[in-house]
C-alpha cells in the first residue's frame, strides 16, 4: 500500500506543475513549437539518464550473479575433489586392513625401501647444493658479497627443505600412517620409541624420516616372526 503522505506529495507536485503552466500559458501559447521541442528534449534527457542508471545497475547485478555462479562452480568442484580423495582413502585403508600378514609385510617393506631411497637421493642433492654454496661464499670478498651469498644459501636451504617435506607428504605420509596403524593393531605389545611416535605426521628432518622407516621395518619383521 502506498503511504498517504506520498499521495499528498505527488498531488502537491502535480498541482504546482499545473500552476506553473498556467502562469506561463501566454509564453507557451505564443511559442508552442519551442515549448514542445524543449519538453521533448527534456524528456529525452530524462529517458537517457534513467536508461544509463538502470543499465549500469543491471550490469552490476549481472556481474555479481556471474561471480556468484563461478564461486558455486568452484565450491562444487572442490567438494567433488574432496569426495574423490575420501573415497580413494577409504579404498586404500580397506586394502591395508584386509591384507594378509605376508601381504602387509610386503607393502610395508616396499614403502620402507622407497622412503629410504628418497632420503638418500635428497641427501645427495643437499650435499651437492651445500658444497656449491660454500664455494660461492669462500669466493666472496666484500661484506656485501658475503651477506648476499649467505642469504642466497639460507633461502636455497629452506626451499630444498620445503620441497623434501612436500614430497614426503605427497608420496609417503598417508601410506605410512595407514600401515603403522594396521601393524600396531596386530602387534598390541609393540611400543615405538618417542622419535618414531611423533615423526609420522610432520617429520622435521632426515632423522625423523629415518625413524619412520625404522619403525615400520621393525613392526613388519615382528609381524613375520609371529
């Protein structure tokens, strides 16, 4: 329902318009063409202004709608990706749980060999890079050169470390945890050392990764003995 005060305001505006037209009727009657031309021009300008305003509003709303659709599509794709990974994890976990003792031992020792091979190759790459960085620092003469060489060496070392941890997470982390949990469920008397117990999720260095490999190997061999 339209508010009464709005009706009154509209009526007053219309009355004022009629009064103004009546006061200037002589001018209008003497030059009707000019009046109507001016009125048409004013109407056209008002129409163009309104069209520009509402076109911009519609464009803005359309852009917002498109952005929302893109976000919904992205969220849907992310949800599908999470579901796919969850299904793969469940399938892999079921495969480990349903493994016979000999099959579980083979899976574990295979992962241990792959992890140790990865560690040895990463250590060799670190050794070569470190030697090259030390050689560069030994050739530095000025303080600025030494500082630059040191900063470059530290950044390179951190980058290599991050890459090693990312590769561990991608290739070994999930399988190592699944195997660990299944092995420990079959070896209730087994007690890991503290380093191995806290290294599976976030190994900070090669010692921690080595502890993971050693822990898995011990449990696999104990399982074989049983």
